[in-house]
C-alpha cells in the first residue's frame, strides 16, 4: 500500500503544510506562501507547469529557482509561470504542407498525409520540448526580433542562457550582439532544415509518403496492460518485480549454464580503423574518456584499442564495467575494479554457474555484484585467453575447477540463509 496516498483535500493541505520540499507544487505550498509574502502580492497566479515541477526546480536556461522567478504582474499578483519551450518545425511543416496541398489543381492529400508531415517534422527539430521560465521563453522571441532571425526559428534552452542578462524577480534583458552571433551561427543549418521541411511537406501534399498506421500500436497495448496491472493490484504484490513478471516465466527452457563457454565463437577478422575509433569516441565516448590512453584491462591485459568490439547492432563499442572482485586475503570483503565488458561477462557467468551448481532453494538474492564477488581478478585471468577485438576463449578445465571453488566459497561465506530469514529481510 502507498503510505503517502492522499484521501481528502484536508490531507492534501496538510501534506504541503508539513513539507518544505515537494516533488510537485501548489498555490498553498510553504514556498508559494513565502513568495506572496516577500513580494507583498495580492495573490498568486500559477500555471500547470509550475505545479507539475518540484518546489526546488530551477530553470535550465537562467538557472533561477522558483523564488527568484516569481515577480509582480500588473494586477499586483505574484506571477509564477513556466512554459514548454519548443522548436517550431512541427508548425512550419504543417504550414508548408497546407500551402503545398491547397495550391494543387486536385488535392490528393488526406489525414494520413498530415500525420506523416507532423510525425516526420520531429526529425528536424533542433531540441526536445523543454520547460523553462516565462521570462526565458519571452526572451527567445525578443532575441529573434533583435537579431532579425527567421520567424520559424527558435533558440534552444542552452542558447537562451548565452544571451540573457539575469536578475532575480525581474524580466531578462537581452545582449543583442550575442543573440545576433548565435543566429548567424545557426543560419546555414537552419536553411538546410527548411529545405528538408519543404521536401516533407511536398511528399505529404502529393500523398507519396511512407506512413502506414497500425490499428493498435505496441505502445497502446503496453498502456492498456499497465492500467490493468494497477487495477488488479499486481504492483503491490512484489515491489522488487515488474507486475508482468508475476504472470509468466521468461526462461522456461533452461539450457546448460556453461554453454556460453563451451561453444567457441569465431574470432572477429575485422579490426576497427582509425576512423572507426574516432567515430566511437565522438558519438559514444563515455567509457573511452573515463580512462587514459595507456589503460589496459587489469584482468585480461588488453589495451583500450583491443577491447573495442563489434556489437549485435553491427557497430563498434567500448565498455568498461565495475566488478566486485573477491578479496579473501584482505580485511575487505571485496574490491571494486574496472574491467572490460568481456571480463565482466565472464565473471558474471562463472558466478552464476557456481550458484546454480548448488541447486539450493534458500539462495541469497544474487544480483549484480554478488555473482562476481565469488571470484577474484587473478582467478578470472587464469581461465581467460584474450583475443583482440573479439570475445574471450575460456579454458574449460580450469573454469570447471573455478566454479567448484566458487560454489564452496558461496557456502563458507554465508551466502545462503533460511526462508524465514529471507522473509524477515523483505518485511
């Protein structure tokens, strides 16, 4: 049951009265009352985005808090307004579509044509719809006027931050030169976007588009199912599981747990080119930039370059993951070590084998690092034959011995307890 569930208006008022910080806001929250008092306002004028954001929300453009955003309007009320700032490409494409369709001798477009135009417009939008304060939203329009930008153009939230002059509880002023420079930087790309917008509009107007709607989308089915999961109370049965996981066993056919290492995968003959590496770093370099250039995996000793592998989606990837390496010789239970993705998977698989080998129904809730913590880095490295840009080859004889060792370790280190203790832990 949800202990925070509100059953009456009185309880709602009490909730906001007792809590200074909330994930949502209201005109009767402590902070809103403080705003009215500090501005000596007659009352308060909120909008829906204000109440749908936390009391400690900050504008992503001007970085002001709600206390700093609120200001007196011409009615003497505290104006507390946030707006959904959006790229105008959807409106642009719709307008161009109507213009192209209506100018034809015979109109062939239909409702599907319009839906195609609007859906495709999202692909040429410069940014996602973003909630910003009313002053930043107004500053966008003023900056466009001052810089003589195209009427269909709009500055992104991060660009707005660059030309506004900010003061608490006041409208922003505009640095005209910075706004003009930003428009000049955007103009070439914006013109290309407008060309694409015109092409989309013409395709839709001539009814030569590729949109084929479904009678029932997967998203619609998921939405319906989530409603019924909630209706029947499945969400309350086990908080640690998705409701759907209570209804079926996703792995009814359990094969051999060691099959992953008994089947040898071919070595990848392709090697990443310098261009491939540059693309990986630029597009998905989160892990690559996490370690320096001389880094090597402490388990398999491969270099950064040698740890790059081809994914199932046929693209080069580089991943580093943290494992819990068993540390019997130390006072510490285990140590956290960054290894390549292949060593991470090896550690996880061997740990799972060790637990499954025991065939006990009183198994501790093994998740994430618990499997890995049955093994040490040195033990792992002995069973691995590393290959550059490919999956590891596993020495199965040594791996069998390691699984046996890890199984005993699971028992000796009290990885198991009784159903009674598990129930006590859950409650």
